[in-house]
C-alpha cells in the first residue's frame, strides 16, 4: 500500500499545473489577483480603449478542453494595427514575421492569472540595424501602447 501511495504522489507531481511564467530578458510579467477569465476580459477591455486591436488569439486550454483534457487557462492575444504594419514593413520586411506582437495570459495554480509579453523593442531588436530609426521609433511607440494596455488590464 505504501508503494501505491508513493506512486500516486509522484504522478500528482507530473499532473500539477505548469509553473508561472518567469521574468526573462525583454519580457514584462504582471502577476495579478484576477482570475484567468477576469484577466482575459480585462485584456479585451483594455485593448478596446487603446490605439491597437486584437487581430489574432489562440488558447491551448480551449483546444485541450475540446479534446477532453483540462489544463490551466492559457490565451495568447496578437495585437497590431494596419498602419503599424505598413510602417514596420517600410522599415524592415524581415521584421514582418514578428507581427502581430503578443500578450500572454496564463492561469496559476492558486487561481490567479498572469499577463506577460515581450516588449516590442525587444521583439524588433534583431531588425534594428536594417530597420534603422524608423523601426526603433515604431518599437518605442508600441512599447508605450503595450505598457498602457497591460497597466489597464492588470489594474484592480
């Protein structure tokens, strides 16, 4: 019986929710007290008030649920706007692979959610030499937009 309990404890460790997104170079990570569903809605609301739009979204947790699995909430929002795209492409066609720039909402084991994103200036850094001042200016502008969206979304 003791062996079975040990095995169940080990299996429970492997079934535990993924760890939180850790801060890393070029990322902004906002831990919140909001639930996953509330933070997802707060992102939508914040973007609706910002000079940017949700142009893509994907949810691994929604996909898993459709296949009969339950995993912690996970949604990626792709944000952009056509005039940003034109300015980016004028500066660097190669940088186009990075658009839209993403926000990432993840559910934590305690029921709260985290909002994370790579700063646009970090995303566009590999293209800075090619894109020059125009791409750097766009990245700086987008850094401020993403900061405003994130601040509004995580506000209590």
